[in-house]
C-alpha cells in the first residue's frame, strides 16, 4: 500500500492485536473500515467516537486519494473536546490519519487518558522518532 500523504511505502504495525498501516516517512496511519471500532471496542466508546465524525463540506484543503481504491477522500472532522480533521474514503474503505491525528481523536474523546490504546500509540510513535533530536 502507498501512503496517501507522501506516496511512500506503508508498513504494517500491530496495535493491540490489530494490524494497522503506517507510513514510516510521514507517520500517517491508515485504518481499514472497522479497525477503529476494533481498537476502541474495549473502551466501550466505539459508537460514540464513530458517531462524532462529520463531513467538513466547506474545506478547501487538497483532497487525498484513498490508498485502496484511489478515489478522492472526503474531509471529515471529529467533533470532540477539540476538532480533528481527517480523511475518509467515500467508498467506505477506511480512514486516513496524519501524524498524531489518531492520538488526537482519542484524546479529544472522553476516553480515559491512560487508556491502553492511547498508551500504545504513544509508545509506538515515540519509539520511532529519529534519534539525535
Ligand atoms: Zn507518508
Ligand atoms: Zn477507497
């Protein structure tokens, strides 16, 4: 799979037993349809989070193409404690998160900040920061 943001090759990471696609170059994350539900299932918040995405119809950011079907994705925002803009395939293939956006969506929900998924996301992405910073 190619990254929707930079076109680089994606690698598969395992997060809480779920395989997610990650771009090592720009840190974008692709979640296939249903994977966000699976990730959040244990928290009990999956329906609330999934029902909090709304189309951002007036958005003028450049549209990205779905890494699966190549169709232009829609801009949708997560309406939580803060607003997070992500890309969603209108064919329903899945969701695209730029660096830290998945983290931001979970943080903007009412899920416990020490939730296992958030801790795992922090671990995975902090461990992958380039050394020497
Ligand atoms: Zn990328
Ligand atoms: Zn698609």
